[in-house]
C-alpha cells in the first residue's frame, strides 16, 4: 500500500491554520511550539515563512491588500477610471475581502481594543495603502500644468489613510443587513474627500481625519 504523502506546508496553509485556531479557541496561540504541535507542523516550517505571530498577523493584512489590489487591476475599466473611481473601487473590493474574513478581523482587532498595539499589525497595510494613494494624487498632479496647483502627495496619502481607518472602524461596528451602511459610508466618504481636496488645504483635511480617527477609536 502506497504511503500517503503529507501535503506541502505553504505560507497560505499556515495562515489558514492560524486563523482557524484563533476563531476556534478565541485567542492567539500561546506559543509557536504549541501551534505547530497542534497542527502537525515543524517549527522550522513555520519560521521559514514567519518570524513570529505578530509578523504573521501583519502579513494577513498585507494579503488582504494585495488580493484586493490584484482583483481591482483585473477590472477592464480600471485604466480609464478617474482617480476617485479608482479609490472607490479599491475600498469596495477591500471591504468585500474583509467581509469574507469578518469573524477573524473583528476578533483580532477587538482583542487589542483598537489600541495602537492592535494597529501595529496594520503597518504593512498602511505602507501599501499610502503608496497607492500617493500614486493616485501624482497622476492628478501630472494633469496640472502649474506647480502651485499641485498637491502634496505624502500629505494626501496620510489623509487618505486616516479616512481608511475611519471606514474600517465603521465597518467593524456596522450591523446593517449585508453591511449596506458601510457601502454608503464608503461612497460618501470617498466622494466628499475628493471634493474637499479640490478646495481645501490638505493640512485641514489631515486635521479632520485625525478628529474622525479619535472619535471612532476612542
């Protein structure tokens, strides 16, 4: 009788086992050793992909972004979209992705009570998102002939990130059927922020974003 070959351990497989473990036991595993033993994984296999559970959690958020961004680029209309439409498409795609993993996201964020400790896991996501937002505003700048009318891309990206955090918290608290209120919040938020960018100094937008952030994460 042929021996059964053990499935190859992959990064995605470990992530899947980690998320299942968190949801089943309602806590992050107490150690890599116990997690690996419970899932028949060698520790060196785990450490071949992740340095710790903290880095694994960051990579999960990175994958949420990468998967959403990849799906968005597959949209045949993407290249001809306005910057506002591109941002809207990203938000809708990203939060659809999050909704597929809602139980995990709600638990892992609430575990830290929305503290800065909990937000550390968003470090990689923050960089990816700000790079995306910067690209959008730089495309807008290319359309402007006079430097005085061009926007500060890093400042725009920071304001967009704070707006993202606001929508994330809104999504986490949304109890409406099909999370339809989040869809409305995304559309109004992105539309409004682009309108404001056209007429308001970016420093004021960042201040407004910080206010929203404090209100929702307090």
